[in-house]
C-alpha cells in the first residue's frame, strides 16, 4: 500500500521538499485546481510525462498562460487559497521571512515568500501538483 512520501526539487536555487497529500485532501483540491488553471492546461499537464512537464514549465508562454488564467479566475473564486492549500506540506531551505531567508514552511510564509515571484509560484505549484496528482 502506498504511503505518504517526501519529494525534493530545486527550483531557481531553492530546494523544496513536499509530502504527498492525504487522498481526502487531494480529492478536495483537484477540482478547484482544475477550475483555476482550466481544463485544457490541466489536461495537457496530466497527459505528459515528467520530462515533458519540465519542458512545459521552462516555456515562458505556458507560465504566462497559467498566470493569466489564474488572474482571470482567481477573482471569482478562492483560487489563490487553493494554491496555498496545495503547498500545505511543502518546506523550503530558503523561505523569505521579512528580509531574511531561512528554512521553513512555504504555507506559513506564503505571502512573503512568493511576493513578486509569481512565475516561481506557478512552477512550485505545478511541481507539487504533479507529485500529488500525476506521480513522480
């Protein structure tokens, strides 16, 4: 039987570690993420393997499309809170806390850590989403 596992990845020089979400939490978050990112983008993301997902996340047009979609849909939903909730079990070796960068919870320091770094936020969210909903 699969267990909750830890996964790590370095994105823009910051090493993130996340645990897979319990299934009951994932089942609540997934439809909200699909509503936020749109079925087309989520379908594309789920239909690709890990290497192709990496290429998608390196494509500025994909990131720009994701940010635009989030901006359009977040105002009508609690979309940004869904992204924060997705990152509930995610830690980083360098979390922005005021003027300092220290190890800590991305969820707890969400606002400060991702302030002005929305492209980075999308990359982290897609990585955590892929760990939880597509598999490593």
